[in-house]
């Protein structure tokens, strides 16, 4: 089952500069910063009610974020939905013909297991499924 929009990912060139802008805009400070080595990204999270804003900067040119910025510029990179059972949702989407960008759930930022659906299958929007990892 898809639940709430867990976070919206925004690709930025300069995490520090973007952090200052979003701190002013939302009038709150980020609650977490984290580098996700496997994705080559540095992230910063703001909590806004029941959802979050994730700012993402690529750590180098191999990162999906750096490639996105070169092609499209800064902006909304993905929408992440919280799901109850990521394995089950991945199997369901695959059987519906959606292209999953990873075959198995992978480790994401903020203690999540994640999977991406190709933007070409979702009206040009990169969709992320995420499930809180059980500690
Ligand atoms: N949103 C919408 N469209 C996107 C996109 C995005 N985030 N990223 C790429 N695209 C578009 C490209 O512009 C391209 O469009 P055109 O064919 O019209 O030019 C199309 O999707 C396919 O692009 P591609 O050149 O075939 O593939 P890319 O090398 O650009 O890779 C994607 C695109 C989505 C497959 C790749 O970025 C990916 O696997 N993403 C999942 C992982 C990820 O995004 N990690 C970073 C975030 C990690 C985190 O949240 O922690």
C-alpha cells in the first residue's frame, strides 16, 4: 500500500547555499545531514508537517543528481512515497509493467530501504518507494 508522500527530493548545486535558502523559506533548521556513498550524494533534510524536503547535491559527476542538474538544472528531482511493504510493491509494479531502477530494495538516506521507478513510466516524474528500516 502507498501511504503518504514521505519526502520531495530537490537537486541543488550547492548544499550549503540551498540550506540557507530553505532555512529562511521554511523557517526551520535541517534536522539531519547525511552522505549516501552508494548514490554519491550529500543530503539535508527538513521536516515540514508529515512530510520532508530532501536537498541533494551530487558528490561528483557520476551522481544521478549531477547528471540531472547538467540536463535540467536545479529543481524537483523525485517524489518519494512511503510504502508498507517495499518488496510487495516492487513485485506489484513490475507485474504492472513499470521499469524499476533497482531489482532489490537498496539502502537510502534517513534509515530507509528504497526503490526508484523510471520517470518515463510515470509521466516524467522519478518516483521513489521507501520503507523505514527496522532497527
Ligand atoms: N526526473 C525526471 N526525468 C528524469 C530524471 C528525474 N529525476 N532523471 C533523468 N530524467 C530523464 C532524462 O532527462 C531523460 O529524458 P529524455 O530522454 O527526454 O532526455 C530520461 O529521464 C532518461 O534519461 P537517461 O539519459 O536514459 O538516463 P539517466 O542517465 O539520466 O538516468 C535515471 C536517469 C532516472 C534512470 C537515473 O537517474 C536513476 O537511476 N535514478 C535513480 C537513482 C537516483 O536518482 N539517485 C539519486 C537520489 C538518491 C537519494 O534520494 O538518496
